[in-house]
C-alpha cells in the first residue's frame, strides 16, 4: 500500500512539473533585470518553437552594460523573438507558439506583465487586461520599459493596459470591458499612440432596472490622457439630466 501511495505521489509531482514546463515563458525578465531563456536548445534557434519543446533547461543571458531591448517582431511572414546578449543575438521563430513568449516579473513599480501571440497580433497582458497590436514590441530588461515601433517611429508605452482601463473605471466612463477583456494599441494620423478601449457602462436605477450602454474611448498610451470618448447621444442627455436633478 505504501508503494502504491508513493507511486501516486511521484506521478503527481511529475505531472505538475510538466505543466509548469509547458506553461513557462520562453524569456523571463526577473525583478533584478536579469534575463533567463527557457528553450530546448539555444543553438537551434532557427527552428519554430512548439509548446512541447520547452524543458527544465534554462540559461541566463549576459546582457552586457547597455540595456539592449528584447524584441518581438514580424519579418518575412514569421513572428520572431530576438534576444541580444553580450555574446551575440539569439532569434527564435515563435509563429506557432501558443503560450506566453515573454514575462516580466512583478516589481514594486509595476505588476507582472506577459507578452504572447494571438490571431497574428502581439498581446501585452497586465492585470487580466489584454492589449493587442500589430506593431513591433521592444522591452528593456533592466527597467522593464516597453517601446512600440509604429509607422512614425519608436514610442514609449508609459501607460500599461491595466492602468489605462482602471482610469476609465475610476472615472466611471465604463463599467466593464467586453467578454475577452481585450483592447487595441494603435497610432492615429498625428502619430499619437493610444489604446482603443471598448466596453459598457451600466445605467439605470439600482435594484429596479439597469442595462449596459456601449462606450468606447481612446486613451493615450504615453501620458494616460483621455483623447476621445464615444457613447450614445441619449447617454449624454441622461447624464446631464442626472446632474441637474
């Protein structure tokens, strides 16, 4: 009986260890700014990575003195992860990769951030909010600063996705996001980098009736300012009526 229990325990340990491997990100940026690459073979960097190719083997990358960005980009129809270390560049084809590609550990000044690939877009996730973009993403490991390469040039993503959405929650502009809790990172014709956020605002009389009105907004990804709010005309009238009464 003891042997049977031991085998069950061993199987459980191996199972959870495997799950942990399969869910690991390819690159982890630690709280200290250190970079760890978790892949089957650092030498075989040209091969497309699959979820099952991750193993417990990991290696720390010596980044050198300069805070050289880690990049996620699209090139020749493929989606690539580029890590420029002191001893050279490693490039991984992540086109078919389904889990987190990069993860930034939580620091005092920011919550944990992860970057993945979904529907041919890069996805920056923070606090359960997913910001999608077609643009190249660069991450500086030492300070966790994220830069977006737009058609007009490099732009710092000073405001993170969760922060942008929380600003709308706090101002009662929206009450909830859509079902998938995703937003868009785009650039307008003036070169302003912004979050396109669509959601709903719940209106009505408490405990009697309520309904969700569609609301969308543009929030600057650089300074957090509200650039534009779109909502039904009747919602504006209702708001003014509420103020007057």
